C-alpha cells in the first residue's frame, strides 16, 4: 500500500510540474495575445471590447496567482499553508478577480443586447464612457466586498480554509448565489434577448447609411459588433466539441462496412469547417446525438417511404421528438460513386445531417442543401461560410439545459439568427 501511495505521489508531482506549467505557459500566451488585440485603437472604439479586455486581464491575474504557487511549492515550502497573511492575500486576490471577471462577462452580454435593441434608451447603455465607469465600479465593489472572506481564512493542520462554521455557511451561501446562480442565469437571459432583438431587427426594414467617401452601403449594426456578439457567445457557452452518431439497424443491400465509412465521411464533411469531431458509438447502451437507420415499409417513425412522394431519406425538424434521427430508404440502390449510378450515400447523409442541425433547404441546385438530389463532387459539397454558424448551432444544441419546449423555441430563434438573409450553400 505504501509503495502505491508513493508512486501516486510521484505521478501527481509530475503532472503538476509539467502539466500545470504547460497550462500556465499557454494560458499566459493566449491572454497576452488577446490583450494585444483589444488594445488596438480600432478595438477600443467598441465598449464590448473594454469588457473583454478587462476579462482577459482578470483571467491573467487569476491564472498566475492561483497556479504558480502550486508549482512553486513542489520544490519549496508552501508559504500559503505556512503563513496566514499569505493564505489570506492569495485567496483574496484570486477570488476577487474571479468575481470581477464573472461580472464583466455578464456586462458584455448586456452590452451586446443593448447594441441590438431597437429601444434608444437601452441602446444608450452601449457606450465607452458607461463601460469604463462600470469596469472601474465593479472592480472597486468586488475588491471591497470580498475582504471579509479573505480575512476569515485561517491555517489549520497545514491547510488554508475557513474553519469557523458560521463564516463557512455565509461563504457557501454567498458563493452559490454570486457564482453559481446569478451569472449563468443573467448570461442565458441576455443571450436569449440578443437573439430576440436580432430577430426583431430583421423583421423590420434594415436601415442603411451611406459612406459618402467610399460610396458604399454600411449596415447600422456594424460587422465589428456582429463579431463581438460571436465572441461573447463563444465565451459564455460551454463547448462540447465531440458529437456522436450510431447506426441502429441496416436492411440495405449495400456493403455494411462501406455504409459506415460513407456516413463517417458525411459527418467529417461538416467537421471539416468547424472545430468539432463526430465519432460512431458501437455499444447499444450509449446514447448518441445522431441516430441513423435504413428502413423500409412500416416502421415506428410514421409514414413509409413508399408513401412520401419519392423521398429517399428523411430527417426530423427541431421541434420533433425524434430530432437527430435520420432514415434512409433501404430499398433504394445506394452507392459510393459520383457517376449518377445509384444514390450516393455520403451526399444524401450530409444533406440530412445538415437538415437535422436546422439548416434550411437551398434554392441552389449545386448546394448540398438542395432539396433535389444530384451528384456533387465531394470537394464542392460545402462552403466555408457556414462554419461559424454551424459551430454556434451545435454548441447551443448540445449544451443548453432547458425543458424541451423552451429549447425547441430557442433553437428555432437561433436558426433564424444564424441562417439569415441567404440560403446556405
């Protein structure tokens, strides 16, 4: 037993020394590059940039104050567990800047809602002067508010913590509200309000103003504002970059091995333009995000293919309880060639995967999302302009924890936001 504990301790030290060191190094590099971007004069014209810049600075402080002492303690004495003043100051700095960072994240969401609002008074919130006042005010508030919790920490048995039962209960309730409930709730609320405001904007006549010097029409909601909305979405949405699929049953005469290869290639065609991966699940007890099957005649999902007016495949809309299920007509002649002989499974699967994600059909006959089947060369299936839209949709679809009715409604709103004003090709 003692030898096992010794080896585990060695492994822990190695992971801390090299794993955390790499984490700190790359984290600092990323934060410094982000700061360099947002310090540019063009970026400083937008109030949301101030919030994102302040968040990055807070993250830089938290990263170094929180992890560097752990790495240092591997070869030296752990001063945070030996000296009470160090214990209190380290916690105070780390906790204060974490709380400040969470607040700035919420303010960034509110700012994006304000810039999209049709209400002039709400829109006035998105100003640099307001952002600077709020950034300074929030920093002063949290730097003052958390002094008590830093003071309440003491060292017992070599551990720095709050050991007074009353203080510990106060801290638990405070932290649950200020870190676990309010920030996520406000972020979700204002993210949904952003999508609602964008939908309202698109339902009105889009005002444009003319750049007389360049003789070009420029949208009132500028590209930089839209990019910042995207950045805030990425920041506030936890990411799930691996989605799964499963082939449940196969009645097709087509080669089963080739079927799986073609279906995986169809998923890879979407993954090619996002930072996502799709993998097949082979065990029955695991739940997949996409469920595919070859069916014929009567089956448990409704109308047989023979009664669907010549359809060869089918997926289900977002509001359908079987969303994510994709069916292929097992009686059709499926192929892996692009010569027009049989139906190319990879092309049809890619189309139905796009439909399952909520992409609309395209009027462009050369698009993979065209409702009319025709062979398309594999390198011409998708265009890169769908990439960020697909990424947002997948993040939203896979991670937002709402009841099914609310989730479906928000997915439809997100579709309207992401696939606006043009057919996806």
